[in-house]
């Protein structure tokens, strides 16, 4: 809806108006943020064969906007034992970025994130995520590995490959709990 992104937020493409209605009907809250996705969607962390020898390239800065009421809703959800489910790895980066910053007022706020999520990362806000199947050597795949672990990630991708799942932007999505 707002210009500024170099890529579509593809994880959300799975959410039709009918699915959104069904999600709300069972009592789930739904909130939106504005993301201006950067080149992290496309650029490899390292070239093939370099993984062991080279420090990965950090993702570029991504920008967007969120309403500070979102933070209150997240904290209320977590306080009552509910789960925060992010739709897309870039939304995970946004939420984990705002979880680490001081609030500076109310209303709609700008954010800039160069947060690099890799194995060992401590997730503060996100309890689950919906994401597509990502390319090797990308920040998105490394984020997913940080969330679910290398073994489960490998088994999930083996299953997807063995069952003809579609990958990348218009491919199949997965819910990671």
C-alpha cells in the first residue's frame, strides 16, 4: 500500500480475505505494520563454498512504520499466555527490533532495522512464525534456523523437497511453532 519496498512481503500472500476472516472468527487478534523490505531478501550471506572461511555479509537496513499500540497488545498477549505469530521473516526482524528499543512516544513510529538474527539469538516477542521456504545462504534462512534449530530445519526442507513443495516468493508457506 505504501511505496518504498524492493520486494513484496510474500509470506502474507497466503492470507486471503476468507482466511483472515476465519482467523479473526476464532478470536485471534490481527495487527499490521508497514515494511519497506531491503535487499536482504535477495543477497546471499556468502558465496557457495565460503561458509567456513568468511564472515557472513550482514543484512541491509530495512525501514517501516508501526503503531506503538502494537507493543502494548503484544505485551498483553504474552502476559495472558498467548502467542505472537509473525507473518514473514521481515516481520520477525521488525518485532525483535522494537522489542529491543526504548519507546519514544505514542502513535505511528518509524523504525530502521539492521538486526542480524542467527543461531543463538534470544527471541523476545515472536513465539511462532509463518514463512515461505527460503534460498540457501540467505539471512531469511539463517533466521529460520535460529528459530527452529538446524536439525528440524534440515528435516523440514528434506520433507518439502520430497513432497514437491514450491519454494521462494510464490511457493508454499509453513507455520513454525
